[in-house]
C-alpha cells in the first residue's frame, strides 16, 4: 500500500484547493509538501491582493459571497454591473490577443462563480468587496470595475491563513521544509510518488496520485534569463522566493508536454524602492497601478506607453514589462491634484516627490535628460483635455491629440499643483509557460496522452494566459483547476 492516497506539491491557493478537494472527494491520506519553512509558507498567494474575477449575472448573485455588504456599503448592488460569462470570455480573449486556449478558458469561466462560492461556503474563506483594489469613489458612491468586485478578506494574507486553517481542520498533513526533487514512477510508467528533500535527507514518498501545484519559475533568475530574456533576470520578484520552477522541471523530465507562452509572464508596475524579493510584512503593497490618471516618464524624459489604453486591471500585467525595458528599468508616475485622491491606497507605502511646478518636480527626479522631460510634459499638456466629461470609472474618451504615444482616456492636463511623482519599476508575479493538461487536470505527455497518476493546477497550467492578463484571474484559475485536480486525483485508483 502506498504511503498516501494523494501527494500535493506546493502550499498556495491552488495547492490547498486541490488538497481539500481531494479530501472532500474521499481521499483519506492526503499530504501537502511545502518547500518553504512554516514562517514563509503560502507561495505567491500570501503576497496577492486577493482579487477574484468571477462571472455572474444579476448583481444580487454576489450575496452568497457578500451577505452583509450593504451594511458597510449602502447601495452596493446599485453600483455593480453584471459580469456575464461572455463578458469574462471577451476580456480574456482581448487581453491575450485571442491566444487563450478555448477549452481551458471555458472551464475557468464556467466554474468561476461556483468554485469561489465553494471556497467561501465549504472551505470557510471569508470574502469582502474589493473597494481598495477596484473601487473608485465618485461622490458618495463606490463604483467598481466590471468583474473586479470580490476579494478574499484581508487579501492574500487572509486567503492563505484561512486555507491553512481549513486544511488542518480537514486532517490533511502539511510537511514544511520538504521540497520535491523528482517524480517517482513504477514499472508501468505511472507516477507513484515523489522524491523529496527534508531536513534529515532525501526521502521517497509513495502515493496513488500526485498533484503538482508549486508555481512557475518567476523567482529563478537563470530561468528568467533563459525563457524571458534580458532584462528579466534582474526583475524584482513580487512573491515568494521559493518558486524556482521545481515542478515544471520534474514534470518535463518525466515526459510532460510543455504548453503556453514560455516567454510570457505576469508583471506589474511596483515601487522601485522595494527589495528584490517581496516583503512579507508589506505583502502586495508595492503595486503602483493608478498610472491611468497621470503620465509616466522614463529616464530619457519621454513617455513610452498609452497610460489610458484601458482600465489599469487590463494593462498592468503588460506595462510592468514595458517599464522594466526602459533605461535603468525605471519610470516616474506623475500626478496633479485633480487625480491624487484617486490613487489606490497602496501608494501610501511611499512618500512621493512633490513640487509646485513641473520644472521643479523634474529637477528632483532621477532623469538623465531633464530638458526633454519638461518638453514632454509641456507637449502632453498642450495635447490634453479639460476635465469636463472626465470619468475615472470607465473609458471616458478624453484623449490627447497629435502626440505619440497617445493617451486614449483620462488625458487631463497636469496643471493643478502641487505635483507628485512616484518611482516605478517592473516586478514579476508569475510566469505563463506551463504544462499541457486535459479537462480533468491530468498532465499530458509529449505523445498527447495523460501521464498516469500526474495532475497539475495553478501557475503550472500552460495555455491560459498570453501577453497579458485580466486582474483577478490567477487566483480563480488556481482554485478552479485545483479543485478539479484534487477531485481527479482522489478518484484515481492507481490502475495503469
């Protein structure tokens, strides 16, 4: 008899969804292998904003997740627009240039609502309105970006904590400081366990099925250079330092089929003041995503993207990369008093550089060509708009005229001092390259047949994201495919 029914490698949102799903499906002996020591547990989930992009029809459908929300936000449901499965599909297709695998996208979207309700109702994970992440206050109302309504209470920290509490309550063993090194296969070619490194040495653990849920390779500088190219080898890592690509390496060595955009990644503008790896005390507070309401300059004193191309949750995952490719991997986000109140609260973790004139502001910034920077801002102001018609909650069409790159929405003049500038660089969150799976989350081999006994979920699923990413989709994908992987692994009887 094997040591376990199911081994889950990893301990983030996807992994713990898989472990608890397997237990729910009847697997009695489930173990979670967490490479990190207990104080550093939780993978990237711990560092996330906890946002959950789900499809729903009538706004009242969210009462299952937010039963008392109107006690805190009167009129909440009047300020929420439906986000149908077709809306979700359209957003995913648009931001990925229609490269998202249709089968994976269908599974993600059609299961998004019920899976998050399962997390809330069965796993006991509390939810709240995503006010500080996706809400914009307009007068006495808080309006939300479509689809970005719900998050785990206390963001990724709360999500991780409640997943661990549920995992322990369900009698699932968690082994900390235990990093999987290789997959063990029997003579029939089935995956029958893992070889792991523990504090006492190398140990072989057997199981009827293995679920790999240990993330991408975003913390591995050598792999970033290999697959993403320069300058990604020196990108700041927004999440855990433990996501080194171990699961991907093990699976590929066992004959798994690589899938997805291995040169792609989820990135984001973050403060340039932050360390090379995420700070567990400040979690995701490094993000700098309010750039649609200002302009961004590089060290050459030039704008380099259309800050108003779309709402921030649809552009940040690619603009982090654009910033990283600028000289010195540095940009400055500049605002005036007309929009300072719209900056998301995470900006409060930095003190901005301020001045009463644009010339004085530029003179304080780390910019190589300050004359060019001032000319850029003056040209922008000449091409920008009056505030009439400005709507921070939707694409308002206030666009610049005659400059390149344009600013397609929210192009207000910078003319209301004092002015403020925040530093930004590109931070990497997770990588898009992964493994091919089927609808049961079984890992496919290079012959396009399932590898018996092997499942995967979370960041390791390849083919879902390309080029860009709709904010809040990653955690939902992890939960959806984690639940499927756990269920499938529990039903695996170990037959060839």
